[in-house]
């Protein structure tokens, strides 16, 4: 009853009415602590600097939201696939919480329109939407509790914006697929990766994939594994198997 009365007041009056509208329009409720949601929209590139020199942005909320989404996804998969084994469920959870999946959800619900960022749009910034979505889930968890965010994710977001059939059939292990292709076609493959920078709570790794010594793809991620997957995906998206084979054949001829 109180929320019913507060909704029009918070949406239409006060200095934070814009942020109340954003949360209500995106997720269907009016927050208690709006400051959490304002912070969730601030990317590191647009960090606020406090009087003591500290910078604040959405990275801590992102860290928390990442764990919340993984926990809710585990519940969701356990319920939706009662006959599947651990390996399948682990793979499905990885697909749901992947940067590609969370970016897609954030953009489909329209969250990307409200992110505050000074990003230049380079490759290290390409997960801003998914990161902000994680931060929002962290904010909702702190503001409303786990049971609330669990119901919100499963009943409102996953139900409308996740296609489990597509996820079941989708390819996510690009590294294994690329290694298999190289072995089948007698090409050498190597991944070189390392920590390129530490982004607050989350490290940033960079990976490069080499095929027959030729630099063919790059990727970044919050872990070495994720960066290497992104590098392998960049190869698979950049060229088809046929085009890749043709390119490598030309390289082979040049090296003779």
C-alpha cells in the first residue's frame, strides 16, 4: 500500500524523479534507496571524485551483481531442467551469465540508454551494458533483498528476454572449436594472454590467438579464460571456416 502511494510521488516529484522513473520503467518497481541505482549507472570512465580523492563508480555493485546473477541462474536452471546433469547445467549457467548474454539483455530492456560513461567505444569498453546490468542487480539485491531479485530475474527478465532453446543450441566454447578446426586442418594454434590492467575490483586480461604464427584475433575479459574465449570468438566471427582456410593457404604459399 505504501509503495502504491509513493510510486506517483517519486516518479513525478523531487530531484531524483528521473532515476525513479528509469528503475520503475525498466524493472517495474520503485526503489527504497535511489542512490544505489544512481551509482549503478556510473561507469568507471565517468567516475565521481570525492573530496578525499577517492573515485566512485559501479564496479563494486557490478562485482556483487555478478555473484547474485550466477546464484539466481543456478536456481533457474535447476528448476527448468530437472532431468539434466551437472555438466549441462554448468554450461547453461555459463551461457546465461556470459558477457554476450548480459549485454544483449541490457540492450533489449533499454538499460544502455541510461549509462553514464565517457567511453571511447574501444574493445576494452564493449561490455559496458552487461556490466551496468550486473551493477543494477547488485543494487536491487542491497535495496530489496535476494528473494526479490530472484523473482525479478526469473519471472520478469529471464522469462521475457532469454530463449532457453537458443541458448541450448548456441556455441559458446569458441576456443575448443577453433583448436579442433586447426587440428583437423593441420595448423598450429597458440594463445598468449596476460593481465593488462586491474579495473578496480575486477582484473582485465588481454589475449591474442596465433594460427601458424599469424596474429588472427584479440579478446579481453575479466579472466584469462574469458579473454581467450573472446579472442577465439573474434576469429570465428571475423571469417568463415572457408575464408580462414583460404587465408591460411595463401600464407602457406607465401612462406614457401
